[in-house]
C-alpha cells in the first residue's frame, strides 16, 4: 500500500535552495546529507504539514538534472496559504520570477504563480472557507 507522495526537487545549488525555501517559504529543515563534493546528496524539508526531498543535480553521474538545465518543468508545486499576496511578494522579493500576480482576494479561490530561482514553479492558493 502506498502511504504518501513526496516531491523530490532536483536543483543546481542545493545549499542555497534549502536556505531559500527556509527563508522564503517557511520550510523547516529536517535533515541534510552532503556528498563528497560538498553538494547536497539528500535533504528533507517540511512546509506546513507536507514533506519534500531535495538534492543537487548529478548530471555526470546519473543524468539527474534540475529544471533550469532542461528548459523548465511541467510540474507545479501547490502551496495552500491564508495569504497568497504575502507569499508571492516574499518569493518575488527574494528572486523568484513572477508568472501570475495574485488574483482578486474576493474570489472563492485566490491564486498566484512564481518560479523560484532554482527553476521550480509554485502555485500559491487560498480557498475560501465560506
């Protein structure tokens, strides 16, 4: 039986990415293993109630590439938040590319989209609890 689905983000600059996710998205670093070359071999982060794994690219060993090296990603990572505009502003201020500004907060579902400096696309979402 499958217990959960955990995204595994591949990045170029693992240590910087961990710091960015902690500072900007409020992630909590659970663990970090560094390989022989000083790169992140494997890390676990928690954002809210969810976990994600992260590791540096290894193109010369296993053809493991981050989205910036392969022309982007078709996968969006969705953040449920009470304040879409604040998450979006914090991300863009910290170097993310704005893809879609926050929609009207009066709508039943408010969203905004940005690409982090490591090439991953995030969708910040707030659903009305009415």
